[in-house]
C-alpha cells in the first residue's frame, strides 16, 4: 500500500470543520471526515475535496458516545483500505462539538454531562483509541476556544471543558513525544458560524460588540481558522508541539 498523508477531522461537514477539511486538502492531505447527522452536507464536502484532486470519505460519528468508538474505528480501518489504499492516519483533528449557553446558576447536570461527553471525554478516548492507527511522526490538533482564556457569562460548562482540553493536550504532547507525535491546541475566537445558534453571525449587535473588542476590528470567519489547523498538520509545523494557538484577531487583549 502506498504511503499517503490522511487526516481524520471530526465534525467536518460544516462550519469550522468543513473549512479545516478543505484547507487540509489544499495542503495535499487526504481527508476522512465525520458528521453527526448531516450526511448530505458531509458528502458535499467530500465531493468538493475530490474535485480538487484529493481523496476523501465521510463517516457518521456521535462523539458524545464513547461506547461507539471501537465500531467507528473499525469503519475507519475499512475506509483507509478501500478509499485511500492506506493503513494509517497522519493527523487527527478533534473538532466536533456543540455548545451550551446557560448562566452558571442555571446550568443543569444534564447540560454539564453533555459537555463532558462531547468536548472532554471524546477528545480523551477517541484519541486514545485512534493511536494504533496514527503513524509515528503524526499530528494531533485539539480545538479549544478563546473562552478558555477570557470569560463571558453563559459559557461556564463549555469553557471549563475547553480549559481541560488545553491541559490534556500538553499531557498528550508529553506522553506521545516518544513516537514523534506532536499535539497542539487551536483556540478560535468569535467566529461567524451557526455555532451557538449563530449569534455571532446573525445578531448585528453581538457581532458589532465583538468586532469592537477585537484588535483587527472584526469577528472571525471560518477561512481564518482552517489554514492554521492545516499548517499544524503539515511538515512546516514539525517543531511546534504542546502549544496553544489562539486564532481570534486579538480579542480582549
């Protein structure tokens, strides 16, 4: 089997994940992306990547269900063989996620548990179970949030998980270094997507406020993020390890 660079991107059917997948393909890296329920959107991203001459495939995955990871990785092995004619991944991008917006005093235990499962437990155990398929010298990129550095009311549970992911990433970098695997965190700032109900994108007042708090004078777009992730998965970033890169245009400096 030929050696190819292949990245697994969770939550790659829309928003930031879609941009990451397309940016990786533009770097010459093939992409295996996951989707939660939007199969048609995922297949459209696959088609777009294929139209640019790279190989791509999409698999369903609910990152909140750690008990599904073994079966999912069996599917990954099959896709690697059948679609990519390969045996290993070069990169894992833990991007999939949802948000909970609720004041600290009103956050329910169910909300909290959902955030643990989606944003922390999944990054821990999906990465752990992917290790046998990840090539030595590979790359792991975990997606955090600017909210792990600055605080905005209503995001206590979500941001707490992202803070944990940033610490976990450093431990992963330390423990996987013997295999030459680099682990970094990308922390987007406020981005115009449908995340959190699309408030940054669709609410002019929210958009204007956040733009005013950003040194570069606007909120972010998906195109501002994908290139940073693809850079970290490339040989150009071979000496970047254990780092948190905030990609926020300089918000709340």
